[in-house]
C-alpha cells in the first residue's frame, strides 16, 4: 500500500523554527544560523516521513514564516501597490514592509 500526506508541521517538534526566526529578527543569531535550523528541520521531517513509510513526500511545504504570503509572491499575485515583482520572499525582510501595515503582515 502506498501512502501520502498533504503537508507536515514545519515549525519542528519543539517549535525550533519559530525560536530561530525570532532570534534572527532580534539580531541574536545570524542568517546562517537560521538557515541551518531550517535545513536540519526539513531533513529530519523528510526522514521521519520516510521512516513512517510515506511513499509520496510532499514538496514546497516549507516557509520561514507565512506560507500564504510566500505562495502569493511565488504566483505573482501580490497587489501592485506593494511593488513586489514576485518570486521568493527573503526571510529577513519583506519587499513591501514599509508600505504594508504590520497588522496585515503578522496575522
């Protein structure tokens, strides 16, 4: 029997990604530290799914912070008033950060 799941929690069993991201935003760790935590989490999640017998492991489910915002940018669907050309959003700064109220960014 083959198996598949649509996604998997990306924050880690002890919400490591959240803490790593907040540490980076606070200037307490480097971008490389954050990237390492993210890579280690992705690797361990894929291994855990494989060990559980999941044959079809989902892809493009990772986001540093906001999957909906990442997908919106990837598809080029960000409203033109935010001057975003699409593509990947850097985890350290959103391209329209100054123009968009924080209440919309951090829901």
